[in-house]
C-alpha cells in the first residue's frame, strides 16, 4: 500500500520514566527542579508535549508523591516556555509475586498497589492537559513483576480523567489494549477521537518488528490521534517509521539513554535529533498551540 506519511508531526519528550535508570546515565533527572528544567529544555528543542514522572530527589527511585508532581507542574507552567503537560497515571499498579512455588504473599519490595482515587490524586491536584492510561495488564520484563490494570480499574480511572477534562493518552503495549480502549470509548468512559501511544518493543508486550507495528497502527480508529516509540537504539528508527505510517513520535530518556554508541544523551538532544528526522522526511513540527487545537486541549495557567 502507498505511504500515508504524517506531514504535521508533534514530538512528545518522555523526560525520566519509572525505570531503574537513575544510576545508568548522569543526565536522568531526579529532583522536581531537574525534571522541570529538562522538560523545558526539551520544549525549547522542539517537543510540543512533555511526559513526566517524578522521582525521590535523593535516591532517584520512582515516586507517586503528589507534592513532587505539584512542584514539577508549577515550575514548568511558570517558566514562560509553552508546552503541553502530560503526567503519568501509570504507577500504583505494580505487583511482584513471591517464588514460583510460593507466589503468595506478594513481595513487599516492588509491589505498589493503590486504588483508583489514590492513583489519580496528583492528576486531580495538578490538572495536566493529558495523563496516561495504561490500557491493560501485562508481564513486564522482570521475572515476577506484573503491570496490573484491571478492566474495573481502567473504567474507574478513565471516567475520572473524562470528568476532570484531562485527556487520557492510552498506552497500548499490545493489540488487546487497543481492543479494550475502543470498548471504553464505545461505553462512553472515554471520549471519541481518543489519543493513543503505541509502545513497541517493551518486554513482554508487542515486539517492535514492523509487521507487528503496522498491525497496531491498523487497529487505531481513523479519527484517533496516535504516536509511537520503541526502546534504546530503536528509538530513532521508530521516529521515521511513525511519521511514514501517519503518526506522531515520542523520544526521551524514559525509553533510551544514548545519543549514539558511547555517548549519553540529554532529553533536548534526543528531541533535536528526532526533529531533524521529521523535517528530513518533509514534515513540519507542530507547536503546543497546534497540538491543543488538534486534540481539543485547554491550556492550564500557573496558579
């Protein structure tokens, strides 16, 4: 079939993530100030959206503390640099089982299971324009860790997002996640013309080969907006693949630490590299106001 490239592309910068990368690169931000500064630099480099997690400022361990999200939000909004803010709502569904012979009780180290209201507390407080909704449960890389998002939990959290006027970014790690996302829209839990992030190559979700990628793309309804990413050295090839398949792109230290072999990246450098790829393909970059218009977002002002 002929290519249907996207000629007006937005870049999302995923600033720090919730993985254990804090000691693997000197550029992974930890404190709210560092996260906000990295997000602002990424916006200046061409990112229209910044996707933020928070971490303990001392240890770098991922956190769900509302006060850390509040500080990041206020620093970004008061910076004078316009950018669409996307906060994660994916944490609080981490289940680590015991041994294969004694899976219960759950391992307290790494298990973090919270109710829908607690998982959404920082979204209620900060009111970002976008927040993520991981649309399924999946074995997630480590031997006994399961990313847990039940249908009931997703209906509850999705309904809260819709009521707050915060646009969900559906994180789809496999085709079944897209199937359930379409079900949420059909039930009215999520609004139509939804926003999807296709998460490729995350063990053990959808592998990042192009056949699987196109199967994911072809399962996104035509009136939805979508982006895609892959991990590590495949991050930049997926910038090109996404644009050529009609989508938008995500880069950042959440998914890849390296600018090239042996060279640690900053978020701004990854955005700059992605922007060059997008423009070399003959497409233009959308700014934050363009994205708000496209996705029906309302800009939130600093308090």
